[in-house]
C-alpha cells in the first residue's frame, strides 16, 4: 500500500550496516539482528506469549516524527513466500516488531494509532555519544509483562489524531491470488534485491539511534492530502488575480493569534495575563475544522516563542498535534520574527497577508485590515489586498456556549466576488 499498490505483500528486513549503526546495548535490549529481505504474501501475524516491549518507532507514512509503541515480544506468522509456498514461523524481538508494524500497514493502521500518545515527538534531535534517550514520565519503555488491562490498551486507538481516520470497509489491501501473485512478487523481489536495506513495500522501522537510515524514494505517504473541491458557486478554475496568477482555493493562511485570542475571550472568558488571551485550544479547533471538514491545507502564522496557554497550561511553542495537522494537510507553521519598532507592532498581520499573497490563496482573520490596505509599503501586495480581500479573506466565529468553531461564508457567490460582479445580488435596506 505504501507504493500505491493495493496488494497484501510486504518486504521487510535489516542489513548488517543498519544494525551496526545502533549501539551494542540497544541491539541487546531490543534483540535486534540483521535479517532478510523477507518477502511475505498475505501475511497473518499473531501475538505469542505474554510479554510486550515498548520502543520507539517511525514510519515513512508519517515523516519526521516518532513515538513509543507497544508490541508483542514474540509473534507467529503464516504467509506465502516469494515462491508461493506456504510458510509458518515464529519471530522475536525487533524482527517481531517490524513484522507487526508491516502487517498493520496492510490494514490501514499506522503506528500513531497504537502509540503512547505522550511520547509522540519529532525525531530530528541528535543524541551525543553516551547520552541516554529520555522517555516522558509515565510512559512505559522496554520489556514488560502483559497485564489484563494492557491487552485492552493495545487495541488500536483510532482518532488519537483527527487526520488518521479509522479504515473504512474496503480500505484494507486485498489479498493476492492467481496471476497477481507472480507478477507482484517478482516486482517486489526485484526492488528489494537491487537495493538491500531499502525495502520497497514497507520501510524498515528505525529507532532513534539509527536516524538517517535510507528511506525508499518510491514510498508515498499512506495519508495523502485531500484537495478540497470548490464549494457550490466557487471561483471558476480560470479565475486569476491582476498579475495573472491563478487563485489557490485549497490553501488558507491562518493568523493563529487572532483565532487563539478570540477563543480565549469569547469561550474561555479569560482576562489578560502573562499569556494574554492566547489559548491554543481555539487554534486546535480551528485547524481541525479547516483540515477535516473543509479539506484545506493550513499555513499557520504565529510569533516565535509566543507566550500562550494550552488548555490552561503555559506554552512557549506550537503544540505538536497542531503542527502535525498543518503538515499532514500539506501546509506548515510560519514563525513571525520578534522585531522591534513602532512600525512592526503588527508583524504577524503583515506576515499573514504576505504569506497569502505569495501563495495567492485564502487567509483567515477577523481583522478588517483597513490600515494595511492604506499603509502596506509594497505596492503589489497592497493592490492585491484591495482587489482580492473580499474574495479570499475567510471570517469565522466561536459559539461561546458550545465552543464550536465555524466559518462565516456570507451570501454572495464566490465567482461574483472574484469578478467584482455583485449587481445580481439585491441590496438589503
């Protein structure tokens, strides 16, 4: 499935070179050794025994992140090999973990659906030689005896993050049969044979100590960005700005401060303090609505080192789940520099406008931007804002009783706003 081929085939393994990058202590603790490439058709992987292990996992489907995941120490495997012969075997340690990870992918399940949520983090940090990797307090790690309630917790927890919905019927890769088996296995075997350590069907999961292990370039994300279709009455595909650039209605730039402070004031009834009215829960609800309900790419704009609250707790960085929702949608987080001077009091507003101008896309903010329509120094950006603001600026509100975020879409068709033709709309007196 990571190659876009809906067949239940995996190719997993690790080379000596990959294992050598890990410390002897880690290899011993994880029971990690070189094997493969092992090609399995229609694999069935079942837990064996009563011991679990908790170690870091990553995936090409969710790049740049990792988390601690509970897996069974031992597994039993039934499958067909690359010659179509039925095989049965047991696996233990890191090999068992890789097989469980690969089998999950065939069913549309990613490691984030099984992870210890408090451990989820970026994988870019580099540990100094001899430095111990830290695991958040309360997160289990290493070998553990399975207990009764643990079996329930090991079940897949869907909607841990909203961008990974539970697989619907038919989302699982179909089983291989007939002629498909020969052709597909030949292709996977050829790819695995040409590039040892770069297994085409399922990327070898790698702990932090071996960051930088090769990732197959053919691997595509298992969570493709969904482009939002134009709404009824949306702008025609040929709609362009005064510079001849086509509008991008699948992307929206969001001024996080405007959204967060509106939520803090209207819903949380906050008073100004060290973090002001800035409450990231409002941003979270906004981004979730934009990415899930409207299927938009979200580019968030916020001051670097912004003092804020997140569910009442002080925060100095954008929460990782919000970063992830933006990045998975195809967007990003853009940090506004902390610049001084009277002319830079609203640098985040200026950056919101310019990020939207550069992308020729929508932008979300309840500010009317009167000052910027008059005072924007760059002529092209000012003219773009004057002519396109009605069409591209999205407004919103929070229901103060329910805390729900929604957009205010108005009652004029988008193509009329895009062309300036509003004569067809009756005026209200």
